């Protein structure tokens, strides 16, 4: 049998071969998609970097220069809070990803039948879980730390230490998540969902309470000295010496400090202290590795078996009240459309993976909208009006962009997924045109309700002009209809019947194209309706006497923008749908 | 040799396998039959180390599959009903991975690879990524992988499903030849004609219990039927015990 080192080498080679094949395939068959993903990632990184850089510059200008006590306290607060939050998120995400990698993966089933050490399988999957759970962390932490280095004029070794520090850090929460996952499944497999939900609820509850306590201060005292000190006190726990996030924060802050001007003992110099924190992180990461290996050796095979043999009660599928309500809402449509709408509704309702993501994103947006007035500038001057309108239109854009990710992820793949079970619909006396229109109606109507409500909430909390409320509802309708038309039409024109995973279908060329076209469409629609409305209200509020902003001209702009947006929405809905129907009619299914 | 000793396994309150005592000797081709949900898949999963017996023990050539899973796995070749292949590996890379996993040295591994590629007719596609393989191609590749280390025990779950007539003949010949060379072959199948044609002994599972164990002749004697087919004998045996329960949601 293989020794541990040979086993490790073999698994490394397996990883290398699969990654190489994947990269080769991506570079030869999906250049556009890869290029777009890289370009968008770079743009996103630059935007984050700019945000952090200007934010940190703002601190230097308005709180105090680097080295000042308030500045140091603020930076410490930001770093500790940022890394402590990500620390908790990494534990959860690594644990969840490892769970699916170890206990719901065909690869693991295969590896368990081979003469392989269980700890090797866990390590193999933990590497994946660490990578997948921490890429977001790298994306956020790298622009922040580099921006801070530039603002603080950090010495060269600061930049050299960023990589090793972050790498050593992410392994600790990943290891904790992995150990928790293995122990939970081994000893409490029947309660795993309850325990995970309870811990997640407690974490979310604690974070929500901390945020609420921070923003509930009366408007007049918000961002004042007392509020600042209270906030520092409230989040003091994030600076505990026992937290790996504190070691990382302290290491970065020490590494960025200038060399001492007076002689200090070697272990007191900032650079050496930073190296000591790095050593602390590395040694703890290694201990985590040891702990995970030991737990995996003792528990993994048994845990896998226990989970496989858990009692499973079959889900009963009955007609619920919500189905009856949906049936009542679908009544105006012809019978075949009603049947398809009801089928799609039931598939959506019974798949929590789909609607829970929708609920989380829109729930968070709702919370943000409900609290948005806390950050508005007081008074009713021109700046205030402009600010309110700008924020309200930005909110509209954000809801549209999030909706576009959902139409790409869930609506675009619908036809591709239908292809595998097309014989069911194909044998019914329903035309393919009806199938496609039903999907379109399902997507448009399904998104209009929650999106319209969200925007209404935002507008009411911000207290915008009734004209803006009307314009926003009109814009939202155009967005929902257009995005649904694009996703259904492109999905039918470019189906992928070989792929069974909706996420992989969405990540293909057609899905990427749908996302890019959706973002362009949202930008155009929001600009066409928002800009004239914004200028109209600004001109009304300020009494400016500029020919360009004359009342009659602005009303023309307003109406012209709305009509153009309506035309654009019609084209964006009809053209892809017609192309989709044509392609769909010509398709041969297997 | 395979030894099941008083093996039981439950899914909650549902007992999928009850007190299974069974020995399959070297050189024997054993077919396990039963309706969906009878306990065949659970039995096979325990045998290959995916599940641990709730009670009792299973040994392969004397190695307990729960206590010494690596030693047991080293002696087993396993062909599941739904084969897993790495999409982004070619057939050759996959075979090489399995050969190395079983500790075959470079020269031996190359020779074994060449022999199995030839035997299962993989030559025309073995260097393509497995994501492009049909079910039959995947099944043949998995068979080749299972045979690379010349296992003392070959475990096959529904070996003939999705194969074309040539491949079915190939697999039947392989199973027979492997048992004739002294290896133990444990097969679970719904294809009763194949079991009738190939098996030295037959086991029939019903609601987790082994309700018959013996040769086809012994089954005919037990049912007092002269020259009856395995299909009619099996159906009368199972029907006598009551209608099978609907397939449980267990894996």
C-alpha cells in the first residue's frame, strides 16, 4: 500500500491534471467568458481599491494624520472589525463547503472505495473548501491592505508580508470550520441542520444587534465624539488578543508602521513584531491542520456512514394555501399557460436553494432601505434634494442589477433544464410558443412583486417626490419585463441540454452574455428615466435660470426619456423572445 | 473470500439488512438478487467500505472492512451502478491514478493499463476527457479500472445496465474468467437471465433478509419445480413472502 507521502503526491497530481485540463478547456472554448470574468473582476478590484483608498484618505484629512491617536484608533477599529467579521464568515463558509464536498460528492464516494487514508480525502476536500470560501476574502482584503499601505506610506516589507499573513490567517478559520463540520456530522448528524441554523441565527442576531445599537443613536449625535467612543467600546471584543483576526490586524498595522526613531529592543520594533504575529498565525494554522487530520482519521469514515444511514422521511407534496393563491392569480391566463405557471411555481417553491437566495438578498436590501434615511443629510436645500434623488435612483439600479443576477442564474437556465424532460411537455397539446410565453410571464410577474415593493419602501423611507415614486414604479416594471424577456429569449436561443446544473448553464457563454446585456439594459433604462426626472426636480427646487433646465424643455426630456425607455424595453423584450421562439421551434430534443 | 457475519444495518427505524450471514469462496461467482429496496445496495456499500455495519462484521480475505478499510480496499475491485469518473481527466489519466492508488509500480502500471485498454476496447477514446464518454464507455472504463490491480474480490453492482450487446458479452466473459482464475466475484443484478447464466450460487434478499442461498438447482428443488427458469422461481419465491415494500428513500 502507498505511504502517506506517495498518497499526497498522487492527490497533488490529480489536482494538477484536473486544473490543467479545466484551464486548457476554458482558454480554448470559452475565451470570451473568461476574458469577461477577468475584466469584470479587475474592474471590481479597482473599484474596491478606489473606495478603500479614498475612504482612508478621508480619514487622514478629517480624523487625523497617520500616527495621530484618533487615526490609529479608527484604523485599528476598522481592521479588527473587518477581519473579525470575515473570520466568522470563513468558519461558516468553509464548514458548509466542506460538508457538501465530503458528504454529498460523487468523488468522495469513489475515493472512499479506494485504499486511501480518510484524512487524505478530508485534506483534499479541505483545500477546495479553503479556496472556495476564501476567494472573496482575498478580493476584499487585498485592495484594503494595499490601499492602507499607500495611504500610510508603509515600508516595502509591509507589502511583502500581506500575502503570507493572509494565507496563514485563512487556514485557521477554515480548519475550525472543518473540525466543527466533522464533529457535528459524527456526533450530531441527526441534529446537524438544527445546530447549524441555531449557530447561524445566533451569529446573525449578534451582528444585527451590534449594528442596530450602533445606528439607533439619535440623528443629531450620529458620528459625534460620544457615538465614536461608544462604538469603539461596543466592538472592543473584536480586538481580543485571542482572535486570529487580531493577530492579522496587529501584524498589518505593525508592518505598516515606520521604523522607530529611537533605539528599541529588537522584539519591540514594528517589523519584528509583525514577523512574530506571522509566526503566531503560521503556528496556529499548522496546529489547525494537525487537529483536522486527527479528527478526520478518527471520525470521517464513521461520520460518512452515519449520515448515509440517517432516517429520511419522504417529503409529502400537497396543495398548500400558497398554491391556491398562486392558482387564483394565474386564472386570467389560458389553461395551458396556467398549468405551466403552476408547475414552475411548485418547482420554485419546493427548492429552497432558489428562493432562499432571493429572500436573503432582497431581505438585506429591504433592511438597508428601511434604515437609509439615517444617513441622509438634514435640511431641505438643493444638496439634500439632489442627494435623496441620487440615492433613490442608485437603489433602483441596485435592485435591477441584483434582479439581473437572479434572472441569469434561475430564469436563463429554465429552458436548458426543460430540455431533459421535454418529452413531458412535448407530448402535451401545448405549442412551444406557449411554453416560452409562460416562462416569460412567470419570470416577469414573479420579479415585479418583490422588486416593486422594495423600491416603494426605499422611496417612502427617503420621502421622495410622488413624481419620483411613479417614475420608479414605471422603471421597475420596464426592468422586470425586459430582463425576463432577455433571459427567457436567450435561454431558448442558446440552450445547453447536456448540462444538468443550472449554475453551470448560467456560467456558460449565453449566461454571461445575458448578464452583460442585462447590465447594459439596466444602465440605459435607469439613465433614460432617472436623469430627466433628477434634473427636473433639481431645477424645480433651486429656481435656477438655465435655458437647458427650463420647465417646458425638462418636461419634454422627461416624456422623451420615458417613451424612449418604453421603446427600448419593448425591443429588449420582444426581439430576444421572438428569436428564442424561432430557435425553440426548430430544436430537436432527445 | 468474503465473509458476512451477522451483519445488520438500519436507516433510522428501518432495518435495511438483517442478520446477514454469508460466505463467498474464492473462485465463486455469487449473484445477489432482490427487488428494489430489498437491501442489496446497502449490502454492497458495506462490503466496499462506504457504510459501516450497524452490527456484525464483514471481512475480505480476513481483513475487516470497518477496522482495516485500506487493507480490504486494496483487495477489492468495485464497479458501481453509476460510475464516477473525473470529468476533467482522460480515461488514461484516470486509470493511471487508480493503478498508482493501488501501489502499482511504474512498469507494472503501464503494462496493466495497456492490457485493460486492449481488453475493454478503450483505445479509440482513452485519451479523451471522460466528460465526453457515453454511459457504456464510462462503464467499460470503470471495469478496466477495477481490474487493473487484479483484485482478489470483484464487486459489481448492476454490471450490464446501459451496455451494448458486445460489451455485455465482454463483461459476462470477464466475470466468468475472473472467478475461474480463483477470484471471488460478488454481483448484484436485476438481470435474472445473466444471473442464471453466470452465477455459481444465488442469494435472494427480501426486506433485508436473505431468504434463499444456494444454487439454481437447489432453488428448483426447494420450489419443487423441474427445469423452471430463474425468473419464474424468483418471482414465486418473493411473491410467497408478500409483496415487496415500496423502495425506501435510503441511498
